[in-house]
C-alpha cells in the first residue's frame, strides 16, 4: 500500500556531491518507483532564525519559511532523516530546524491542566527512519558511544511527539569507502525506499 513519505536532508552543506544527498536521493527514487508519494526538505536551503528563549519556543509564530515544512510533516506517514554525525550527534542546523518545527501546537500540546502532567503528542501514527553517516565504524558508535546522539533524537524528540517506531541505518567509515561500497549503500537505500522502511 502506498505511503506518504517525507525525506529531510539534514546536511548543512548544500554541496550536491555529499554522500547524505546521494543516500536521500536513492531512498526517494526507490520509494517513487514503488508508487509511494515522496516530498523532500533540504534543511540547508531553508532560512530561519534560531530560537533563543523558552518564550520564543512556546509563543513566537512559526517563521513563514517553515510553514511548508510543518505541513509536509503533518501530511507524512513516514519521515526519513538523513544527516552526518558531527561531534556525536546531528549538525546544529538540523537541531535548530527541529526546535522550530517540533514546537508546542505543532508537534505536541501541553497538558490542559497546566503546571504539570504529560504533554499530548500531535504526530502520533507516523514512523521514521534515521540515516546517519560517520567517520568512525558504525559498530564502534553503537557499542562504545551507545549511539548517544541518534538515541537522543529518537527518544527525546521523535518518540516525545508520537513518532514511532523509529528505525536506524548507520554508515561508518564513509571517508575511505570504495566506490563499490558506496554503490551498495545506495542500493540499500533504494530498497528501503521501495518498501517505505
């Protein structure tokens, strides 16, 4: 059954030759070839301010430049995040984007009782895949660092707003990867896209 898929490219460098962009494009191609509806958001192409206070996070109107992104998130059934690991987690630009689009009233709602209680999720019923490139071996990141940055994204942002399940695909040692290895990675992304996984 066709699904509505949103692919969010979280590499802050707009250079077209980046591996993250190739992985995202392969996933999207595979999904489209299987009949899924695909939208793309390239965070590097967006212009938006940083949130600096709790008041801005809770009350500042969403920037006009992110309105289409929020609608795409609401429309999606499956959201794919593709980004490089920087200092153990996502790049700052992607985090700033998520702070804007995962705000109260968009991704969750505070308890109506006020002053406590659990937030109500507004993005329930969506699944996600997190695709991360890194310079270290992926197994080392998983077992030595416990996948800390990816786990934080899954637990503290995506699960918090109701997105579940969240699956992960990690590509390690990308700088020294051969053309053959990269071709295998791209084929893997096409296959994942085709099954909206």
